C-alpha cells in the first residue's frame, strides 16, 4: 500500500492521542475514516477536525466481541469497503504481581489484547474482500519488547499483541494475501495513557512511597514523542510494509539494549528502579 487516497481506514481509540493523530494525518492523504472509542466527547472532537473525506463514528468498547464485529459490518455498509484497521485502543495498569487483582488483569487484557484480536478477526475478512492491498496495524509498545517492574499487566498484554501480530503476518505471507500486518512499538508518547492508568498502592510502596500523582508525573516527563510524530512514523511504516515499527529514540534505545542484553538487561532495570526510588 503506497497511497492512502480513496482507501477506508478503521481506527480504534480515535478520541485522542495516537488514534486522533492517525485520523487527522490519514484524512490529509485522502483516506476515508471509520472511527470508534468509548469517549463520546473526544470522538466527536476528532471527527469535527476532519475535512474533505467521509467520516463515520461509533461508540465501541473493544473488549466487547460482538460490538466490534457489529462495528466492522457497519463500516462496510457505510463506506462500501474497508482497507485498513488500526487496532490502537489501549489502557495502562501499574501494580506488583502479588497485589494486582485478577479483575485488573482481566480488564487490561480485555482492551489491550482481546480488543486487538477482535478487531483483527472482525475486519480481516472484509479487508480481503475489498480485493485491494490492505493492512492490519496492531499497536503494541516498547513494553512488548522490554519488561519493567510494576508493569506485568501491561507487559503481558503488549508482548501478546506482538506475538499475535507476528504470527498473523507470517500466515498472510504464506497465503500470498493482498493483506499484510505490522506490529507497532511506541516509546513514551505524549498522550493521557499514564494519566488514565489504573495504579495500585503496591506501586507507591515499591517506589519508595512516592504518591501515585508524582509517579504519573514522572512517567509523563519521559514522554518525548508527540502523537503527530507517532502517526507519521506509523503510516510511513505501513507504506514501506514493515513488520515492526519502533517509535521514538527511547524505543530504539531500549530495543537495542534488549537485543544486546536479552537477559541481563533486567539487572540494569532493577538497579535503575532502585536508584530512582531513593
């Protein structure tokens, strides 16, 4: 896929952040859009900023399988076809393994992993049916390559997205399909994901009793890449048919460290964690 003009892209988590930036950038390239989110106000704000292409919106909880499949069917009814799905919706969770509840693990997996699975399976047949070059874009994270204390739920979901997408890509290659897939690994992006994260008291204890608010601010201070930069990088990767796209210098640096020190990087992380908690 070298040109988005005249294509139809579906985007989850389009009310803000990377999802909104993708929608705006795709619209500038002549791509029609089907947008969804659970944030009705933010979704309407995104749609209002888009000019010159057809836009439809839907309130969809990506953790609801039937809702995602119904949305995919409606997208084809509204637009006549769909060429791309950007499974972008995601949430964050902080807490030690011992203190994170089963319910919180189920919550993050429902959105971050099952949302990707549902989006992929609901849209793949429609994208193939379009008979044109198509693409499935699944947003993992640098934490789908690299683990960190208190992020077991997030690591779990994002490692799984990476594995799922890489397996899918190989199957599509073997099938010589007109559809392909890319796994996206952002570093720190200037979005509200940390602000909206669920965080247990165990994070405060493990980090020297820093308040949850201070921890959120510390995380956000490390977010160095804008959503607009991320969107441009993702779409460039789609046009180049990349299997994996790293976003931001932090993602690239951590990827190199994990490759060079695939096991012992964990000691560096725990040492850095202890130093930051002093």
